[in-house]
């Protein structure tokens, strides 16, 4: 799996690329993305400042940060964060934010250099949807967003510090949590024990979708979730994109709570055809597409480099 296209929708709103000279889209239905090309002579921050000068920009309900590097220089992500923080008064209606809508042609996910986003999250305390791509140098700080309903962090390797920040976050309205945990080859260093705060189902009481995916430890994650109280609260469980084998599949198959789900996402896995058939027979919607041939010497997550 590679991320080959930019977002077209996030937070229930259409995403439109914006360049200087373009008009604003309808703020009721549209949010804008600003990014630069490798041969772009105008830096990201300069484009963003031009965006802020547009009439009606204050009605923007969301924003998408695209690639901030250029052919001649890579502006640090901290500059992007600083610019967005400084603009908080100009964007009072901002509720939807994605930082790092970067395709593999612009920069591989494991190469994206992120930043400490805590000043940004403090500047926009009413966010309902937050997405982040890239894990290098990423920090969410002490995460406290009372209105946040949707959190997604996409990485090829997520540092344990960020996992723990999520596991200690104050997100009482959270309904959708999606963590791409990644592979040790690209910096993933968390373990199943780091997910313990999730298991009893009290951390995020409104959670209906849980995605713990793209992991080297997909079997172990399946095993600890199979009998966890949190599973009885969920409508959808997503353990896709990792190295799930029959060991993890058997744990899911034997779980009564799994039978209460509406959907089980297991796309990209290393399970046998027999296990796939048995899971498909469960009385829930199960997606076991993209089966990989199991080879003990080489199993790979879908989104690494």
C-alpha cells in the first residue's frame, strides 16, 4: 500500500486544493488544502498567508496541510505549526484539521518530519476531526479536546510516546480512533501493554470504531482485544494492514464479542484460506481481502516506507 492521492474528503467535507488566485469554495461543504510542489518557488507559509487575506476565510470550517517542502528547501513542520497557531483568531470556525496530506511521490510516509503539535491543538480547542500523517518527531502533548470525535494518526512506525499520549488523552466525545502503529523497521516501538488503557472500554466511552492497524504485532493485538470489554461497545473493529496470521484470526473467531460487531476489517493479512472462510462465516460483515502468502521469513505491514 502506498498513499498515492491527496484527500478528497475529510470530516464530512470536500477537500479542494487552493493556490494563490483561486477563489474560496463554499464553506458549508468545502475545506481547502495548501501544499507545495518540489519546484514551487513560493513557500508554504507564504501561500498560507495569502489564503488568510481572502474575504470570507473566517468562515472556514476546516483546513488540510499538504506537503510543506520544496525542491530547494524543506521548511520545518514547526514553521507550519507556528503559522497555524498565529492564525487562530482569523479561523474561529475551524473544526476539522489534517496535518500531512502528503503522497508517496512527495515524501514517503516514513520520511515525513512532523513536529510537536500541542501548541496547534491548544490554539484550536474545538476541533471535532483531527488527522496526522507521519510519525518522525511527532508529539501530541497532553491531548485534551472535549469536542473531538475523530482521531487518525497514520505512520509507518509510531513512537511509543505518541501511543501513550493517546492512551492518556481526555477525549470524552471520541467516536473513531485509528492508529497506524507501523513496523519496527521504521520506528514503531510500542507493545501491546501500551494499549491496556483502552481495554476496559472506559477511556473513550463513546467509541464505536477502533482501528489498531498496520502493525508488526497484529496477532497479539487481536488476542488482547478478543475478550476485552471495549469490544462489546464497538460497532467496527479494524485490524487491517498488518501481519495478522491464523493465530490472531483464531482469537477473533473464538470471541463472542466479535459476533456483536457490525463490521470487522482485516484487509491485508497472512491468514490461510481456511481461516478466511471461517471468519467470513461469522454473522457480521467481514472484509478479509488482500490476502498475502504467508512466509515466516517475510511478513510485512501494508504501509511501511
